[in-house]
């Protein structure tokens, strides 16, 4: 049975601010991981670690099931996400849903998070100090969900998680052996694909096929000089 993290649960409990050095999700019982993820969500809802709290309508913590084998990491909430408090609910989210559908994956079976939990005004790019302030939350989500495959959507999440300055066009199309035995598959951001047209969407389709075959155990992670075992965020 799959467990999901309810988004309307009580948020009055307090938590620590420092998640560095915590144990991986894989070593904890699922109910403990669900509880820890909920505690983290409550902490993030109160976050004022960067200036974005002043302009947000809602924090977009993330959504999905804590025992997901597949986790997507986007960039930052847009207008619709900021209003609804859920990731990828706008046009880009609809493309993500379509691609998931084509790969025969139900959105409720995956976990979806972002590099930033609050919307940058006017959808501007995330700033380095905002990423720095927020990345510990993503790290803890990755530890607690402990997915087998992580798909990074676009340049910001790919550069952060692979600790590289290379762009998505160069990095996509293959899988990378990553932190704690996970596979990381970079692909375009759905919003970029919507702007770029069918050619970019077709490349995302290819990346989703790769993702599906890794999940199915049919493809092992690319073995090349660029596929390194990387520490989380570096
Ligand atoms: N774009 C993102 O990167 N994340 C969202 O949640 C929505 C749009």
C-alpha cells in the first residue's frame, strides 16, 4: 500500500532548523519518514530564510508519496503554484502530466519538489542566495523520500544536484550514477519545452523513456567519464 503525505495536516509542531548529517530515508521506517516529511513541511511553511517569504502567497513544499521510486525536481513555483500551494499545476504541469501518462506513470505514485519553495516575483530566475537558503529543504526531502530515480527538470535543479556548470542540452539524454546509489536523469524544464516546441518535447519523451527503462531495471546507468558517483549537491 502506498502512503501519501496529506497537505492539510496540522502544522503546530516545532522542528529543528538543521538537517545536515541526518540519516538517509532508506534506514528509517516508512511511517517515521512520513512523519519527518510532515514536520519538515511545517517548518518550511514558516520559513523566512530569504526575502521570497515577503512576496509569496503560499509555500509550495512538494507533493506526492513518501515511498516514491521516482522524484522530480523542478525550479521554483510559478503563479498558479503560488496560488494553489502545489507544484506543477499550471501549463508546465499539464505537459508533465501528459509525459507521465505516456510513460504509464500515475502522478500520485511520484514525488514532485522544487529547488525553491517560494515563487520568485514575476517568475524571474532563482538567485544564488535563495538557492543557498532553500537547498537544505530539498536535501532533506531527497533523504526522506529516498527515490531510486531522480529526474531534474531544467538547468537550475540539474546544476544544483549534479554540481556542474554544464547546461541541460549537454547533460540530458543519459543517466548519471548519483548520491547513495540513485540514478539521476536530467531533462528539459516543461516550460522550456512549451516555448521550444515539438522538437524539445520529443527529447523530453526520449528522456522519459530512459527513466521508465531505468525504473523497470532494463537499463543500467550510463557508464562514461561524466557519470560519476556524486555527493549530494556536490
Ligand atoms: N515550474 C517549476 O519549476 N516548478 C513548479 O512547481 C511549477 C513550474
